């Protein structure tokens, strides 16, 4: 442990020259309930489709701001530039006023870019560091999406849009630093776009109808690697 702590001290002393450490992770994203608000008459119809699971891939750079050397633990603060990507496609059954259901298909890509302030508590364990962490941050989500009604021969009933929405993240998890150059970790937490995006389509009567889609929050369960402390 003394050798590892010595290496840690040397790394901390040279933090100005090697502060940026890249990381990458991947896993699953649990997309929560989304709201569709349909404007097809005088009264808006609100439906809440369930999305389910999709893959999630992310990564970025960690910038160590400061760390405080204590007797047994090492609190530290870092800034992370974090990006992520997910894709989802499924059939959604939407209930209408007359209790019938319409099958719609939706596909969406979600790209996020966020800045997170992350607090770590580094705990020396033999020749390794065990580090719980939690962060908070925000940024922007770019979401190209398309919808269309399935099994319809009349009308178009399809629309697409590219949404640009604010997003917030609350990453937390646990890291295991094997050496000053190699860290593995589990990362969890919500990646949550805010607001809704309007789309419009033509119905069977050749009238334009609108729909406003609130994007679902994604709870990420991922595992990754960082090339540094």
C-alpha cells in the first residue's frame, strides 16, 4: 500500500501536466414512461407509453480539479465532460377516447453532451483504491425521432423531428483503481432530457394534426474503464 500511495502522491504532484484522463463505458439504459399529447380535436389526448430497455454507450474526459489528502481517505473533486448515445425503436399501443388502441411505431436516437461536477472519496485498500463517487451536471440532448401509425392505408400518419433539449445527469457509482494508470468502475444514474417536442402529420381526412412528445428519462447501468486515477 505504501508503494501505491507514493505513486498516488507523485501523480497528484504532477496533476497539472496529466489532469485529463479519458474514460469509456457501456451497458443498458432503462427508458421510462414518456408522455404523448395528441391534438386531434378540441380536447387534447394524453397517453403514456412505456419504452423499456436499450443499449447505452458513453465516455469522455475526467479533469481532476483538487484533492485533499487526509489520514485515511482522499476526498477529490473533478469535472467530467461526458457524452452518451442510445437508440430505441418499438411499437407503442396508444389508447384513444373510444377505448380503442392504435399501434404506432417510434424510433429515436439520443445523443447527450454534459458537464458534471463529480465528488470522489478515495479509500486505499491494500494496493488499490476503492472509490465511491457522485456527481451532478447538465448539458444538451440531440434527439432525432420519427413516428408513424402502423397498418394504415389512407393518409400519411407519419412525422419526424430533431429535438434539441436541455438534459441533466446525476451519475453515481463505485470505482476500483488497480494502478495509477488503470481504473474500472460501475456507473449508474439518470440521463434526463427535459421538455417536449412537437410533430405534425396528416390524417385520413387530409387534415394536419399535432403531437407533442415528452422524452423519457433514461436510467443508465453501465461499466467502464478510465486510463488514470
